[in-house]
C-alpha cells in the first residue's frame, strides 16, 4: 500500500478508536459500584511491579480493585539488529540479505470495571510503533511477536481488547489460581466456568505454555510464542472477535471458542460473513504435580473456514502463466492440531515442547505460513547464581511445508509472508536463547539471540542471525 494511503488509514483508525475510547470511559464512569466485591475484598496484585517502588502506590491500586476498578499496564521496547547474510536472489516477500535494524514499542493500559457478581468488563488501549524486519516477511517464523504483521513509523492507537467476562463458581472454596494480568486479583473457586465475549487475543485463552508463551518476558519468535503450524485466528495486529467458554477444576480444563477470521490472506479486515467464515477451537488441558513440581499437557484442535485458495490450483495457474488468481478463492475448511507440554523438573529448571500440524491443502491466512512444527526447550531461573528473578531460555523450532505449498512457492508463488520467487526447499530451523534480568520490581531487561537456518524454507539463503535488546516495565 502506498505510504500516503497507509497514513490516511492510520489517521482514520486513530480518530475512530479515540471516539470509542471516550464513549466507553463515559459509560464506565456512569456504572454503579457493584453490590459486593467479587468473593470479598480484592487480593494482592499478582506481581510486584514498578508501583512497589512508589510509596503508597500498591495500596492505592489494591484499594481501587476492592472498589471495583482495575488499572494495570506495561511498556515493552525491543531493538533488533541483523547482519547481512547469503542471499543470491530475492523475491517480493524475501527477507533482505543486507544488514538491518528495527525497533518496536508497545504499551498496554488495562482498565477494568466489576459489574454484577463475578462479572467484569475489560478494555485495553494499546499505542504501538515500529516494524519487524521486512515487515515480518521472508521467514516461516518471524523474529519478533511484539511486532506481529504490519507496522507504523508513527504511533498507532488501538483498543486491542474489549470484552465481558463472567465467572460461574462451581465449588465453594477460594483455592483457584489465575495469573492473568487482565483479571481482577480476587480469590477464585477451584472449579469454575468462565465465559469471555468480545475483542480478545485468542492466545489469551488457548495454546498456553508455562515457559514459552509471552514475548515480553520469554522467547520472541512467532514459532516459540505459539504453535508455529497452527493458523490461530488474528487480525494483522494479533486480535479478533469471538466468544470462549472454559471449565476448569485444577486438574482438568476444557476450553471452547468461536472466532472471526481474516477476510483475505494476511488482510487488514476480519470477515463479517460469520456464518461462512469462522474458526472453532477446542482444547483439553491436564494438570499434575510430580512431588511439588507442576506439569501440564494441552491438546488443541481447530477448524478454520476462510475464503482461501488451494495451493495446487495456484501452482498450476502460475505454471500456465495466469495473472488472475482471485477466481480460485472459495470458502474452505482447514484442520489443525497442536500439542503443548511443560514440566518443572527442579527448583531451577523447566522443560517444554510443542507439536503442530495443519492439513496444508489451502492457504494459511493469519499467523504463519508453516504446515508442521516441532519445538522444545528449557527455562532456567537464576537461583544458583543468587539472581532468583532472572531467567535463561534456550529453545529450537523446526518447521516445514507440505508438498502443495512447496509446489506453489517453487512456481514463484507469493504468500502473505513468504515468496522468494523460487525455492530450494529445506525445513526452517530456528534456535533462540535469551537472558532476562530483573532490574527492579516490574522492570526487566533482556538480551536475545536467534539463529535461523533455511529462512523461508529456502536452503539457498541464510543463515540469519538476529540480536535483540528488550526492556520492559509494568505497573
């Protein structure tokens, strides 16, 4: 899109979101205080954040929660640098072989209001600014999930989440746990049902992993934050609309959700034909303890129905010299599967793994262009060197394509993040390690290194080396 059109679009979006934010703020101010706080007074803020350094700030925020208001936030800055790498040719969606650097800034302001018993409304204004390398093109697993797809040189203002959440207690206790920073910190029943509806990040609910899920404190690469081969529902910024229902009792959990999908591959808009275009997700979780050390296994099944084309049809059309590929698009269903496992094995060491698969017949639309993935790694805290809140992470993801997408890319096809013009296929291998150091309550800095072999599944290019500095502050 030309820069002048991009800037006009961003100005219109900012104005629309600003109006919506003013309306929502006014409505929340008019809401009466809840008849009683959720299961008594609010508990402590889950993590010690920067407000712990300001006298009285923690107590003030806790008092707000007791009165039915939630105010939290975070800011993350990432700076990435990449030296040049071997690139004998490049296409429309290639990662440039020249040295490059980029930066990304994200801010989340979490605002919430308790409504009736065990119900809350949450909305999150999120200014962002920056880009990923080549606007996150050219890699099966792009290097910075903070940037997601698309970026801006100037601040872009969005409301990334706006949802209603209702919790239904099924047990008469207060033993439940939930470290979600977008949830009031009151006690929860061990067995409960949670219903969430509105604008959310699908990852807030599905495909969690104790050691590999948060790009602001853990690994940065797309394929390590979530399952690389699972085309989870998102818009280019990482969010969607839908509803999810969760049941959990501390040992088992089931999660079901229905969400909007993109109107076009990697497009800016969600498809409003929700009876024809949708994603259905179902997840079963099993939690356990080995002695006093927690572990979990999660099985996620998904079906996406999107207006997409079959890779084999596109490859034949390219070889025949056809210019108009739009006619091959129709509403088709893609099946997907993800397995996620994590286990604390000692006081300092945790291990995790992920497997991902989709059927690979039609286009991936929203997250990555990866048809199968295998990931694993370790997380080590700094207790042994007297840095209890520091963390070292080491991980690897191997991702690949099924034959139809390989034929499409070899024929010169262009996806929404891939397209070197031709292809010498090999699985893409991502190695990532980081050291995240706690500087003060709620303030951390990290150094992250990534090494990527066969970028974009192309053995003729790479390897790619990426270094990242990350600074995060939370209150």
